[in-house]
């Protein structure tokens, strides 16, 4: 009679099917990963190939392939909006699409005429030689906004065409009067309240940038670092906005 307590020999597991399954799964993952990263790399190469190459010469950026020369706009102008997509590059910097949004919420670009640096590089506008930029007083302003000094967030205050024309006409008409100061000295002694963005009825891709200051006596001034001018303006307009009255 056999001993019932005798140990049975262990059954051996055949691991080969499991190894084959694991290998197949790994192979599928490897193929999927390769396709994903391969597509990402291809998209990156494709996007890079589409970036226009510019040549810098005497303050201008030149697109030799398309025969366009971009010159820097005056410092009183900046973009109305900027795209995330880079349009062109050079050895010095990258240039992006300057854009604007129409009444239907659609964004427009015109890279043959309007490009810009990003915000970190000052939002400097570059326009083609075919564009004739106006003097700031001839900008054909339409609406004026007050926004935070960093220029990123608009305030709720908007001035219509009549108020905009009145304020800016007073600013430019004051040239030569006693309330016009050297901008570098005058602006440094005042408190900067808001950045003023002026939207043009004609130059939709750019904004005119001015600044609103206030002194210790409660007087308001509109200034331009580009014009280096500082003009006392209509205090009654801004007293209401800043809760003085």
C-alpha cells in the first residue's frame, strides 16, 4: 500500500506561451510609441520647414525668398493681438503673426505686411516697406481703452470715438504749451495708473500705446515714451473712473 503522505512532484509551468504574449504586447506598444513619436518628430520638422528664414540688415529683416523687407515701426505701436505660431526666424530673433479679431470673433493675419516680436521681446512691430505708417496724431483713432500697465489685461473702461477724439486731440494740440514736459523727466516723477491702448479705424493690426499718469495734486497726464511728451489732460473724465468724485 502506497503512502498517502508522500509528496507529489510539482508540476512544471510552461512559460513559453506567456513569454510569447508579453513579447507581442511589448512589440505592439513599441510600434504605437514609434508611430506617435515619429509623427511628433515629423510634425516638428514639417513645422520648422514652414518657418520663413529672414536676413537682418541695417535694422530691417529681409525675406529674400518672397522679396519682402520688414522695418521696425515706431515704439509707440504694438500688436493688437499675437498668434502662438512663429512665422519667421533669423539669427537675432523670432517673429510671429500680428493679428486682430473682427466683430464676428475671427482672427486675421497678414504676414506679408505685419509681423511682431513676442511680449518678452517688447511686442515690437515690423511692417513691410509697402506700409506707410502715420504720425501718432494721424493714427485715425476709433476707440480708446484703459488697461493694466503690463498691457496684458484690458480694464472695463472703454472710451467711444467722441471721447477718444477729444482726449487725444487735446494731447496733440498742447504741443508747445506750459503743460508739456520732457517725457523722461516728467514721467519718472508721476504715478503710472494705466496703459492706454488706442484702436485705429484703418490700422487694425496695431495699437497706439500711451500712458495715463497722476501727480500728487490729483492732476492727470497722458504721456508717450516715444514722443517724450507729457500733457495734462481732462481730470473730470478720469476722476469718475478712479473714484475721486
